[in-house]
RNA sequence: GGGAGUAUAGCUCAGCUGGUUCAGAGCACCUGCCUUACAAGCAGGGGGUCACAAGUUCGAACCUUGUUACUCCCACCA
């Protein structure tokens, strides 16, 4: 069979993915095996695959595939997130393009459009994950708003309400004037922005011509001022105590109050208090029983309280009001000012603090439990440093605002009675029942109940994900939840540690009394090579599907993993995929070589081949030890690098070259069979990282017995004991080979010209045959004295000589030897200094001193040898 | 403002409990090779004051303190 000289992933990847699906190899059902479970961080249903997903899902796939090969019942559950704000925004836009205004639609009509849109455009990302090779159990694909998940969320809401952990209250919330909804604290991003600080004059009542100056960044909010505040200890403002001042332009008379909160150093030490539009002012207002005047509409324009500015946008109003203040002579001065302004994570508009009635979850008690399980390592974070971040957040946690003024999401199951009382129940009928019991005679029928208009924060669905995926909320005792929960590993980006990771832990404790996962692997953030975050607006994010087209999924997977240790950002450059592609090609060519060998049953296995096989098998055991340790510590890139070197260096460069027969010659059947077995095992080791090329090669190696099989479920090779002396001796042999090749290279000799090697004294000779083959030597001779007229090198303390047919350049050789001598003498001097130090000899452990003495002896021996060689040349 | 982390070769990173795996790996680079598996390759090679300074120690990339630079998280003084 002819095998192409270049590996072509296109021909291979789709075929094997279809094969895996057809054989249902991704599917898991509970059985007697040990479970291994990962739930996918559900991407937005509106999302398309980006580099962050690639990294994240590659890691999950590596872990799942490895677990599967270790004999576990591996289950990776995929799904998507309904992403209220983002999805609703997209649907609204879509409607707008069709000339439909959301406000002209009823809630039900809107939801119909939204579901249509979701069915049509949603979940592209899951299709894209298949290209990557993700071995998700697609039969289990879920959605945070499908029936089971919807119902689970509703039940949890009711349950927490009944436990008194959910309440409704009027609070200052972060209002997104574009999305027209409240968002949680975590959804506000503060950015430094360059604005102005305006100094306004507030006339003092009853003291004509006298005024106090207030510095503010938001002059448009003066319409909402209900007090001015000074610090009671502020001497320069004592004259204002007990006075009243007039709000500029507005004319309203407001009191001057005193509070320690005011910073004496800032501006003039006078603060205008606008309880409706600033969180700190709100607190001051509560404390001093101030009125609260809301001047904004939900969309960020001014309402009727804005007087002549009513209807204007808040930023347009700011400009206008500054102009008007100036004309009225009430603007003292304007300074440039840099401060932090909060923006909505979803819509990127400036957040408006706003008083409104919202639903909250009490966090204090739930948070304490969630902190404990991370502190005591029931859940381990990789890397561990994220424990700090986690602790800090949980220790300072505030109640979670979970209501959103949107339609796309789980509608809050709270029903209002005509008497303003509220009942909470999963369905209207149940709510009616409760209403009748609690408030007899208030409602005559279920229809009279008015359901809350708001939906729940999307994270209020996703925090249940590891439980609700197995229907563990509705049926807490079902077989699946008992089998798959708790899950094993969670792989996610550190930026959602609060949004998601912490809250899943809370939900796990609350609803399973058990952690939702045992390990959390935090990936880094994928950046471009200039260190910038990948973003649409910068256009610096490569399309992952194009990358896969170009380098193959295996190539991209490997490229990303090689440079992405846990928690480290990944400066992504397309060229790292080349390394992956090249590696796939390298293995492919090893396959071509091996497949070209003809087995001969007449030929007996040579001693050399037998040794080569023994070495390779033990080398594999040795490296497996390392790989297993790396996986235990979640050091995936190191495990991959070790595998890479095992295949490329040890197998291809050393082993295959050692057993490779001369051109056209057959190979003894025993060695060939051993080679195939080793090759297969290597493919198993590599399979979690590079699933496609390894499956292809595994099948091609022994096509006869691979029908209907898959490497996916082959047992993963495990490390075993190996002979350390044997490996050390072989390493010495490798050094001999490298040295001879080096001599050849530096003297410009052809690799085809066979050389002789003379070794002074004894050396472990069992590998001589292999050394002769690999270094192209005609003989290896043992000599008792140094050899004249030869090039020399040392391996350890052993002197080696290679006779030259041509004259050797004595000066050059002497120079080279002299350099080595100087270095060794310096080395010896430092060793002697240590050994001459009594404190060292007495203080250091026996072992360390012995090592130094050995260094001394070796160095002395080497110096003597070098001196003798130099003398001989002279 | 508070906290955390990082700084080792041109790049990305290892370096465990201070001591022969202590100065490493991969990529990149340089030299020579189209040697019938692979130029997406082979063989060989160069390259680092371990950010800076002081200290502890017989001994420091590793421990302590300080300095500098970068990154991230939290807070939000109008």
C-alpha cells in the first residue's frame, strides 16, 4: 500500500469523528466502572467558537480521553447557556431589522421569535467543537432553558424563597440603560476614563452673594440633589453648619448635613448628595432620612423631575447643563479629571446606579460553606493561587441580585395579589392555593394573580449545571446523579471564578451537601503575540476553524497545549500550530518507515535489535512515570512535551534508527512485531492530545485486527519498573555516538566514511554493536594506553580516540584540549575550596560531601589525561 | 486605595524539600547535509550577572528584607 509522504489531516479527521459517533464511543451510561465526569462550561448559545473555547475544550478533551483509556466510565456533558442579556439583545436586533419593535410584541410573541432564533442560529458552537475532536456525549446535550433545567431553576427559586434565602427589596442596583435591566455587581466593569470635574456654586440661603462650592463629575444630577454634606471636623466649612443652600438652576433649597464620610481633602470638602443616583449618596440618604428624587427614565434620559431637560439623554443633558450653569454664573471652574466609571459587561454602556425593586439571594451563610470546602482542599484549584482570589471575594460577598428586566430567561415564579402581597410557587395553580391559604378571600381565581415580569439572572441557571444536567434537582435520588456526581474536573477561565465556580460550589453544598467537582483547572487567557486580549474589535483573533483547516485539529490542539500551563496566559501565535502539524507529519513518516519493512521469519533477532527493543520499552516506562506525575499535578503541557520527546527523539531518532535494516533488507519478525507494539503504545500515550492522527496510525499499523475497534478505548500504557543501570549504560553509549558524530561534523568528514573508535580502559560493551551502527564505526577497540595521531574526546573520565587517516591539525587540537583543561582546573579549584572549608565538611550531609570528593577525583583524573594528551601532541 | 502573582536563553516556559538532572527544555537562530520514512527532515553547534540590592548560610535561581518593572483581582473620593 502506498502511503502519502505528507500527512493530510483533512482526509482523516472527519472520517474518524463520524466513526466514533457511529460506534457511540462518546456515550456513557452508569455502570460498575468508576465514573469520570466533566460538565462543559456552557458557552453562550449565540456564541461562535473562539480561541478561548479552543484551549478550554482541548484541555477537557485531553482529560476525558485519558480517563476513558484508564478504564473509567468517562462522561463529558455538553450544552449551551441561554445568556439572557446577550441573546435578548440579538433577538431584539433581528426584530428591528425586520421592522418589528420589541415593545409592540406581547411577551409570548417575543418568546416565540426568540425560540425560533435559538433553534436556527443557536448552538453553532457545539457543531464547531466536533471539528476540534471533542469527545462529548452529544446524546446528553442540554440547554440551560430546556424543560428539565427550567423546572430545576424554578424549584430552586421557590425552595430558597421558602427557606428565607431569597427576598425582594428596593435597593440601589447597577442599571444598564441600554439593555433596560439591572445587572449584578460582577457584571459591571470599571474602566478609567478621562472626564471633567465641575465646580458648582450653591448659594447660601439667607446670605445673599455668598455661596459654597461643590465639585462633581456629574452636574446633570443636581436635579436630584436633596442635601449638601460636609465633614463635621472640617474647619473651613464650619460656617455652613446648620445652613441651607440653593441648588443651582433648580432653585430647590436643601439642608447642609454633616457626616464623617466626606473627604475633607477632596475638592472643597462639600459634597452634593443625590440619593437616587449614587450608591454612597444613597447610604447617606438612608442615614440622614433624606428624600430621594429619581431624575432618570430607564433608558437613561431625564424624566419629568429633570424640568426643562426632561427627555434629554443623560450625556447630552450634562453638556447643556454645564452651558446653562456657565451662563448663569454658577460654574466656578472646570478641571480635567480621571476617574473610574462602571460599564455594563454586556452592552458596554455606562452603568447608572438606580433604585429599584429587585430579587436577591442572601449570601452570607451559603458563602461560608463554599469557602470552607476550598480552604480545606476538598476542592483543589490549579493553580492554587486562585484560592486567594476566591477567599477574598467570599469574605466580602454582598447579596446577589438575581432579577433581570428581560423576557428571555426563567420567569420569576412570584405572584402578586391585589393587596400587594406576594406568593411564590412553581406554578400559578400552586400559587393560587397558597394565596387562598395565606390570604383567604383576597383572590377569587388563579387568573387574578399577577406574575412578576422579571426573569432570573442566567447564572442562576448555570450555578445548578453540574446537578441539573443529571436531573438532580427534580429527582435528587436518581441513578444518574448518584453515579456521576460529584464531577471530577472543571476546566474554566479564571474570569468566571465568581460568576460561576463559586456559585456552583454554593449550589452543590445547598442541594447535594457535597462539592460539585474535585478539581478546578483554570486556563489562562488567550492573547495575541503582542499580549493583547483577543477581541472582535481588534480583529486579532484567528478563526479557529480556519486554523484547523490549515494545520489540522491535532496540530492546533498540540500547539495550544504546548504553550499553556495552567493559569498562565497564552500568547498565541499561529506559528505554534506549525509545531503540532510538523509533529503529526513526523509520526506519519515513522509509520511509512515501519510499514515499509518486510518481516522475515528466517531471520533470528540480533543481539543489537533485542537490546534496542529492551531499551525502548524501558525508556517508555521511564517517561510514563514522568507523564503520570504531570497528569497528577495537572501539568498538561509538560505531559505533552514529555510525550513529544519520547516519540520524536527516543523512538524516531534513536530506536527506529537502531533497528532499521539496510535498504531493501527484511527485518526479523520478532523485532518488527515488538516495534509495532511499541508504536501502538506510543499512539495510546499521545491519543488524548492528538486523537485523529493516532487513531489513523493505530489502525494502519495492524489493519488486520483493528476492524470495528478504536484506540479511544485501548488501555493507557502504565509505567513499570525498569533497570536503572541498563538505562545509564545506554546513556553512556549515546554519548559515545554523539561525540563521534560531533567529531565528524567539526572535521567535515562524510557520515559515509567509517571510523575506528579506541577506548582506553574498560567500558560497558554490551551496546558496542549499536554504537558501531549509529556512529558508523568499523570497530571499537579497547586499548590500555593513549593513542597517538588521533582525535580524542572524553566521556566522563573515559578517554576515547578516533584515529585519522589525514593529518590532524595539532595546534587546533592543543587549543581545544587546553580550553577544556583550563575549565576543568577552575572547576577543581571550586571543589577544593568547598572541601577545604571545615564548616562544609563538618556541616554538610555525608552524601553531599561524598559527591564533592567524587567530583574532585574525577576532575583530577581528567586533568591528568588532558595534560598527557597535550604533551603527546607537542 | 487594598490584595495577589510574575520577573531564568531571542520567544514560551521547567527548575519539587537550598547541595551533580543547577543553570535546563521546546521553538527560533547558526553550520553542514536533498544520507531512499520525513527539508513539515537529519547531524552538530552557539546563546543566560537566574530583574536589581542587601542579608541569612559552609553553600542561594531557590530562604528573608528592600527596590524596580509588568500582570491580574478587589474597592469606587463625589
